[in-house]
């Protein structure tokens, strides 16, 4: 992958995840049973994006407060949630960004520590900052004096005013995540920014309005491959609100004609698939402010199994425009020949802790030698993480989170 991308994500005490280190591919598929914590892994990155795009307080309140963000400790000791990200840019520059949050007496939370280090393609340090308990503790190397540190806000937001740290901020706050709500997508909405499809998809009309004609035609091609015979998708203004209008081929006694209707008439499966496709095709190197990473909860929901092949084709194409991170319960989707062992991250729950790792080597060999598909292994409940990888994660030291000490 030559476009900017996230190489690794490290989590500590985030919801059901006590400790995890996951490498991300252009397309990464989290596979596992219900309730094992797949959504929590995706939500950790959404938490970062929400904290940067809005505020840390907003991100925490959206999740029910700090006690619903941090992992519940069986021993009664407080657990401080932390996220660390390694980000590589197209010129080889590598940025490492991390922060950790603690509960605060008299207040809901505080930023315990936060750091960002940018190194060039040869590994030489270029710019860095680090904070601890509301104070800067590490040298600052940008072209201007550092802004003030606040305990209840991420310092990267203020640092993004400098050219040295702006690329890190821009990449992380442009991640977008979808658990689409068909009812919200069908109803007319007030105009909204259309660079990123929102979590529930309600600004679908705004995103379609900004979509270039080539990408819009590509959405239609995928919809027809899925089995939805639409011939046109258009943004439609309805007074102060906006919606979408579609045209669909229908057989009549005289032959075939196009009938037009609004989004409210679409099925849940159709509009959900449309939302996923529009988001995937709204990304790209030449798209200003488009998504850098797209997280999707169970993209196969409400689709006929026969549509799985076309959907996986779309996900694969989308991964050439932006990173894709998705959960999956569909053997039909994982039967696709493009699915490789490298894409799959099995997730399991052990003693109340979410564990995630690379696919175990014996199962990876089955896929590489075309003796089985990932879908067949999922049907047999044989997608399992590599025990050596889980052991490595368990024994790893928390150097990224202690960096600011």
C-alpha cells in the first residue's frame, strides 16, 4: 500500500479489550462469534476520530461515560483506556500517536498522557510532543511555539495548527465508521457536510451530491451486480430538506420503462448496500477530505447471500482507495477467492477479555494451498487466532503508553 495508512493499532483496557496489538491490511476482516468484542475493536478507532473531530468529552459521553469506555476490572483496580496508532505516509514518513485516559476526582476524566512522534523514511526523528497530566514533558520541534495543554482535551487538536502534525490529525479525523440505519437514510434530512458518510448514514444524500459522475456510475454497476436494477441515483432537494431520487427499470406491457421514486420506497437491504458502496467510492487519492479508513459493521446485513460476491468485489476495490476494516459473519462473503489469510483477524473472548490475532498458521496454510476457503472454516468454527501471536501480545511491554513518563 503506497497511500497513507495505519500499520498497527494498540489497545489497552478499552471496553472488553485488555491488551491487543493488531496489524491492519488494506482490507482487514474481523471474524468471530457474536459478543466477542469485534465491534469494540472498530469502535476504538471511531473513538479516536470522534475525539479529534469533536472533543474528547463528546466521544466519552457518546459511549455512556468513562466507565463504559474503560475495561471493567474484576479486581476492583481502576483501568485506564489507551489507544496507540502507527501511521505510515506515502513518502515513508512514520508517525506514532498515542494517548491514555484516566478518571479524575471531581471530573469525569483527564488525559493521563499523550504523545506523537514523526520520523522520516530513514527512521530519523523529525518532530515530537508528549504531555502528562496536563503538562508538556517532551521537546517540541515545530516551526512555532506550542499551544497550551488542557487535561480534558487531546493536544493533537491544538498541534494540528502546525504543518508538522497536521497530516497526522487530518488522517485520523477523516476515518469514518458505519453501522447504517436504513430508516434514518430513507427520511429527508437537513443538508449536511458530504465528505464523509455519517455513522448511521443519514447524510447519504449529501454524500451522493458530492460524488463524481464516474464513481456514481460505479455505484450503479455494483448495485446491478447485487441484483438491484437501478439506472440512476440523484440528489433531490425537498424544500429545506434533501433526499435521493432513484430510477429503476420495470417491465410493462409495452416493454421496459424507468420509474422514479424517492429513498423512502427502497428496501432496507438496498439502501444499506447503497450507503456502503457510496462510502467506499467516495474515497480516493484525488478526493479532497474523503475517508482515509472506512470501518463497516457486518456489510452483508440484509443482503441476499447471492449478492456476497459483488459486495466483496466492492470491498476489494474500495481497499485501493482507503483502508477497510470490517466485521463479518457471512461465510458466503468469506468464500470469495480474493479473501486471503493475511486479511483475516479472528477474534475470541477468553475470561471476559477480547483477544485478536493473525490467523493460525495451519488454517492459513489451508487457504494458501486452496484446500479450503475462509467461509468454509467459518462454518466449521475453525477461524482461530495464532496462539504465538496472542502470547507475543500478552508479553509485550506497554512502551507506547509509557513514552511520556
